[in-house]
């Protein structure tokens, strides 16, 4: 065998070995701990869902999935961090509507492009929102509420953080019903909660976690909640359709996103794992049912298609509500 032939064969062997090695590395995800970035403080309902998902992802992958809370700026801080992280699947965003749909219309400028810099992977949960009243406010059902507000335009207040899903969707509900209420924006939920409990604020919209501790005492009332069926944790609260408002929808969602350029096999691995998590009975019982969240699974293509319509709706509702945030 000539020296040239020997060298050629050695090169082929090495090249083939490198190809197989690269393929093996591409398929072996994850091989080290994964960071799940949550745009909200520890201890809240979104954080609780994220930690429940992280625990099950760790078991599925055989690698630690660590939650890192980066709260603030309506999810901008966390989303920007993930958008600028290496596109290797080891930094995943656990974001909601602000990241995926609304922030681009609320802020004049963002430090990242939510459409170009982040790849939506899959939603994992739908968060059903309820209309919540102060216990001092007379209405006890949706029809009484609408009737009283319609008879007194501009007299009553509602509270929601400026530009939040609660603000935009409650405003949309009022417009749909031809109602007029004054929006009072609070910087924090603690002060808003106190004013709702005292009756200075008559109504709000949001997840049920705010109201649940105050329902038994009568300090708060849940009139109706989003969803195709009643939530397990509050079976006495009707859906909007049951309450006589079948065209009302009020929800937000949480899901996974990764930096642009993340390999397809990694995105596929996250999608597959998410499907297992969202169908896990224990995860649903412990991390979703208490908050009236519903599990959802979809492909990256389905999530992206959903976002096309959701962004158009978000832009319309934000423009109508006149909501703006500074950045």
C-alpha cells in the first residue's frame, strides 16, 4: 500500500469518525444541567408551574433543570437574557404573553426582537382569568355586574397593572359590553389588593390565586372564569358561557422559548419532553389545577402559527386600551 493511499484511508477513517461523533453529540441532549429562566419572582403561581415542570424535566432528561428567576420590566429582563444566551438549549425561557405577544406593542423600544431573536417552542399551560369583585360591591353574578356598571358609566373603578393581560383583556370585555369603568394602575399587587379588599377598587381581572384566600370570608367574589369547563379548585364558579357571556375569553399562557439558532434536534427534544410533562397527572394535579391552569401541548410550528393571530389581537387591544410602558 502506498503512503498516499494509507494517508487517504486514514483521513477517511478520521472524517467518518468525526461525523459519527458530531451526530452523537447532536443527539445527546442534554448532557449537563439546563437553566429555566422565569420572568417572575419566586413563590408566585407562574414560578410554581415552572418549578413543577423543571422537576419533571429533570426526571425525563436525567439532568438537573434549575429555575432562575429574573423578574421585572414585564418580562423584558428575562427575555433579553435568554435572547442573548448561547443557542445551545441550555438556557430556556419560561415566558408568557408579554414576551411572546404584547411587549412589542407596549414599549417604544426593546433590547431584543421578540420575533427574530427568540424561537417559540411550545406552550405548556393556559391560565384562565376570572372577573373578581370586592366583597363590598353589590353584584353577585355577571349579569348584575354588567347591569350596574352600565347604569353608572364611569362611576366604578377597576385595577390591573398597566399593559398586563388583565388590563388589556378586561378593557376588551368592557368595550364588548358597552361598559365604562375607570382603570387604576398600581405599580405593585399588594397596594391594589388592599384597595380591592377595602372597596376603594370595585373590580379586577386575573388568576384565581389573588382571590382564593378571601372568598370564604366574603371579602372577594369570583363572578366567572374562563374555560370550557369549571375549574376543579373552584367548582362553584361558573364559566363565562355558563354565566351568560359565551363570547367572552380571558386568558394568558405560559410556554418555552429558546434563542434563535438553537439546533432543531434540541428544539425537538424540548417539545417532546414538554408533551410528557403536560400529560403528567401529578404535574397537572399539583402545579396546574390549584391555579385554574389547563395543560396544552403543541409543536413549534403550531405555537408560531398561534402567535401570528395572537400578536394581531394584542396590537388591536393595546391600541384600544391606550396602554403604554416605558423602557
